[in-house]
């Protein structure tokens, strides 16, 4: 028997999936999935699930687990309160139903982001709203500039849309994707802001700016040009490891072409991450790329645009990247692994250990479930009904129940049980699902989120006057000289701390340390020891440790970005010691 559903995982693609007698296949009829699935979903069954609830290490029934959770909630409401820490790793819209219960009983929820909050803030500051650039528009471009995004790893279903394009890749790592490009700009990590400012400066110097477009949508560009003139060209290029020829090569490819710029999250993993996105957006504005077919700048578009939430809104929040767990009597963690994923994990583990009670609700064992007093297994995406959207395209995808299973409990069923116990009103599950379905409309054989534009910003920006708000000042205080840069891109084998996690640190062979040697990586926050592997694709002053590698976030800072409340995973330098 066949069913059609959608992948719930946190990535651009949001694949349409055929479930055929227990096997998952790509949906050949869907224009984004094109019949194949990424390695994460292909290996979905390989990761061992949590099958039974546990209380203080002992297996208990689901009824006992829910009764204990009810007691913990009741006690915490009378004490130091509740923190609901929910991951965005499952993009099913029904995941938010737990927010409805916890907000209704006065719990704190989280705000900000571990992934993209600084970049999102920068996009909204400049454009007024963060709209998705659909793949269909990227397919019409002449030139695609991919800035800090390794498309085959993080966005593989976009590859068919890039065929036949002139390709520019900006990345501190010489990935296979960068090697395949017409131009690879291998700048130092953290150098994106200076590179963007210099590109903008020379776009104006070379007369490549679109004066007609700017008169209507970016009339303050002359003030921005003056800001770019504060950058000392030679010093900036030396600092980021580039030359004037790199600027010239890029501009020559962009001149007079339909251009799409695709930006990844790595460029904004710094305190000034919002400024980086505004500076990259400014390139698009100067060239007149917004609101035209085959053109634009794409970050992670807002997946919630056009989807009003039917759930109760919270009034108290903790920053997701720097939550203080020890302030609460009850910490309820849903589908997340803060003990590994949050920055500065030494602080996080200490704070979690001092919380009154920790409850973990999810599919898989991890560092956080190991610390939890109560562990409640969840249903997989195949065992519950849901609807999802994406930040890489505008499709709205149905996720019906495809399999039955005795293991776990769904988010709705858990929330409904808690709502009944605390006399909180909750709608039937079918009503919420219908609400989400009603946000879609059929167009071109696909169901798309209602009201989203095929060509975003065609009527101008979403600011008060329709003008783009250029960056007026910048705060670049990152050390580009001393010690080593830490970069932590997505692994092709794991998704954050799920699936097959990496276990090595990577450095250029010229580092002087023999491959296989244990090395201690040290930062102001802590240290981790990992075996060293050589990788000639890296710059000499870089250490690459893939996101999700156990211990990598011992090194990262809990400081938040200046805007967007984002984690700043790459905001400090590290030292390397052979053990």
C-alpha cells in the first residue's frame, strides 16, 4: 500500500515522500523532490528509537509517565516555574501544539535561534519581511552566486535548478561544490562583511548599479556608498585573504546578467550576523535584483509566512541560544538536544543539572535524554498527522498517518492529556489540521502557501515606504589574525546531533601535526580532544569541526548576536595543542 507524506526534517528541501510497504521513496511527481531523497531520510530507520518511557532510569508505562509529568507541572507552577524548550528540527506545524499548553499555564518558551536568527533579523531590517525566493526563479537566473552554502549537503534538491548556470561559490572551504564552480572565492571565515562592502563599493565605481531601480527602491544608496568608502581596501583584502583580482572576477560575471544570490547560515554565526545579511542584500539592491524574474537574494525564507498560529501565544521567553535552565523547577525539552547543540555546553550542562526536574520528549537518545529524570518517547512523522511548510520553497505539504505503532505519543495527544488535567481549552486535532490546510491553494499542480509571491518584492519592499533600508554603520570587531578560526558546517552524514555524527577535527596538512594525533582544541569557554584528520581543502588558519560532533560546543560562546538572538558559533578563535 502506498501513501504520500513529507519529510519533517529541518532543511530547505522539504521532500515529498512515497511510503510503500514500509519503504521511503522520493516522489517523482513532485517538482522539488524529483524522485530521490537525501541521505538523512534514506537512513531514517538506522537510528535506534526510544521505545519506552523512563522515570529515573526505570522503564514505566505511558500512563505513569504522563501522571508524573502532570505532578511536575503542578508543582512547578507553584514554585519557580516551567521552561518549555522546543526544537525547530521537526517542521510539522502541529509541533507547536505543546506551546499552546505550556503558554496557557504560564510557562516560559524560547525565542531567538540556534541557526539563522541573526541573518533573519538582518533581512527583515533591510527588506521589511523575509520572503522565500522560489526555486523556479533561481532556475531562470543566468548566474547563481552561492555564498556560504554547500548545496549538495544542505540543499541537494536544488541542484537540478542550477544546471547550466554560471556558478560563483564563496566559501572558506574548497568543497567539491566549490571546485565545480566557475569561480571559487576562498575568503577567511568572518570576512563576509568586508567582502560584501567592497563588492558594493566597486559596483558603484564600475557603474554597474541600476539607477532606475534605485530611484524607486533604494534611493539612499549614495549614503551607503559613502559607508563602503570607510573600508580600507588593501587592509581589508589582506585581512580576509583576497585580492583586487577576486573582486574583478566576480563583478565581471555579474555584469548585465540575471543573478540569484543564495546565502547560507555560516556567514551570520557572529555577533554582527545581521549586518552581514544586510550588506549582501545591498549588493542585490544595487544590481536591481529584487522583484524581477530570475533574480534575487535568498537566505532561509520565513517558513511561517502566511500561516497564522491557532495556538495560545506565550508571554515569557528565554533566549534559545543562552537559556538559563537552573532558574526553573521544570524544564520540558521537546525534540531538542540542548546539552550538545547549544553553545558553551559546559555552562549548559551545569545549568541543566541544577534545574529542578528535566523532562525529555523525543525520538532518540542523546546527551539531553541521558540527563533527564523523565523520558517520554514521541511518534515518528509516519505515525501522526501533520502539515508542513518550508523555508526553501512555497509548497504546503500534507503529512497523513502512514503507519500505526504502539511506541510513543504524538505532540497533540500529549498536549490534549495535559490540557484535560489542567482545564485548558484545546480544539480537536482535526480542527487544527484543517486550519493549516486552509492556508494552502493549488497552483500549477502543487499546493502552495496562500498569498506568497511567485516573484517576491515585485511591488517593492515591505518597509513603510517600500524602500530598502541600507546599513548605516557596522561593528566589525572579529579578530582576523591571531589563533585559529573554528568553522562548523553541516556534515553530509548527520543533521546537527542526529544520525551518524562526526568525531574528528580537520586541519590543513601543513599544520605540522601528524594525522591521527589527538589534538586539544581550546577556547575561552572550554576544550575538547579529538583525533586530527588532514584536509587540504582548508585554509592554513582554520580548524573544521562538523556541527554535531560531540564536544564541539565546549568551544563556542553563549554570547548572542546583536540582533535576532542567534547563537554565535564562530564568534571566537581557538588554540590547538597536540596531546
